[in-house]
């Protein structure tokens, strides 16, 4: 299972990532600012990234909006996958009803 892309592992398995975001390198975070350029919002979560074998890992913090864009959100004192992240790729809601419309 890939720590950096749990969605890929989920597609091979049953459609949902195994475990919580914390099982994939995410952690609750406070202090500092979001790692997205020009975003000054307070971070709520961070993911541990690696630069390679010879360099130490580092934390990349994200505010609520940017964490959500990566499929993670804070629910009280834990991190959970967002509903959008858990929805299988290629199953957009806009395609629903198409069959009825063509009948």
C-alpha cells in the first residue's frame, strides 16, 4: 500500500482506503501556516513527506481547505477521509440519471 496515495491502493482493493489518514502519514497539526504559497490560514493537518533516502523526512502542513482538497478533514480530534475522496473515481454524480434521460 502506498503511503502517499492511499486512493490507488483502495482501487485495487475494495474501493475505500484501508485505515484512517493517520495510517497514511497524516497527523493533526497546529501552529505556523499552510504550506501552500500565499495561504496564511492556520494548519489543521500535516503529512510527513520524504525527500529521498539521504535526506530526512519533513512535515507539510495544510489548512482545512487545502487538507480537504487532498481528501482529509478534521473531525474534532481526529482526521477522517472526505466523502469526495472516498467516492470511487469515474463515478461522478453528473452521470447519474443519464440512462433515464435517454429512455
